[in-house]
C-alpha cells in the first residue's frame, strides 16, 4: 500500500539557517509527489510538485527514486517560512492523494 | 485563481441532527472533488472521491450511509453527515481539481462539533 512518512513532527531553526524537511514514500507505481504548506489560520496550499522541477519561495525538492525520498530544502530559512508542511503522494492515476503526518517548521529570529 | 470555498467554517449541533457542508470551486470547473477528515494533530485522511454526475467512491472504512456526498454540478459538492454523533466531531476539508493532471486545491475546512 502507498504510504508517506515524515519523520519529524517539529523542526526548529534560526533565520538564515538551511532547512531540510524529510519525506519518504512507499509506492509500487510511478510516484507523483507534492509538498503542501499550511500557514497559520490559512488553507492548505500547493508549494511544489516534483514534475514541475521548479523553485517556489526558495524551496526545492528532488525526487530520489533510489532512496524513495522527496525531501524539501531551502538554503536560508526566513521567519515567514514558519508553517505546517505536508508531503503527499498521488496514486491511482493521479486521482488520489495520501498525506504524511506533517512537519511543523518554526523559524526563529 | 483556483479558489475553493467551503461553508460553513464551523458548526456546532446536537447529537442526532444532520449537517451539510458545501464545497464550491469559484473560478474553475471541478471535475473531481475530494473530501478529507483530519483529527487533531493528525494528517488528512481521504474519505471519498466524487466526480461530477457520478456516485462518490468511498475509502475503506468510511460509511457511505453516514457521509452522503453529492456532486451535482462542476462547481459544487456537498457532504452531509447524517444523524451525527460526538464521534463524528472532526475537521472536514474538501479539495477540487479540474483536469486529472492538475493538483488539488483545498478549501478552508469545516470544524464540526457534535454535542
């Protein structure tokens, strides 16, 4: 069965420090992976998806099929990056999403 | 673009009543809509998938008679929690998508509290 694992519930860093939010997946098919972000009191919104291979708000994520990972990275964290981050995997022909448990990123000044 | 509106944002009602939650895509046609449930400090769990004009497909363990889903138009889906009980209290979130290759866009969620 498909599964997404985010091992860290909370990641706390100082402003300007590098950030890496870990995501590992388990899926027998060809994965389509996403990172969603939820800022305080706001809805869940798409941050990036692996097929786009783009950088959003300085964040990047590379799909590593050998390690079954899709870690989210940013070289210099900003206070406004503080939010809840969810990694998600699309399955059954991109129909459905399974979410990880989320990682709360806290960036301190 | 791609805004999804969910209403109401918060509802409190007595045990035994039925509650309807609406999910609307405001600026795009949603071929598919999804309903999720989120317990405190847990992840989103998919409840059902609905395509416009078709019956919803429920995930294993989700009671279709308890959670009625209607997707009568390309911009509106409703979730009705029938004869709600305290254990149905949760945060319900909908999402909508146009083309199958597009990502899902989420509503703000509805916090349901059953007394």
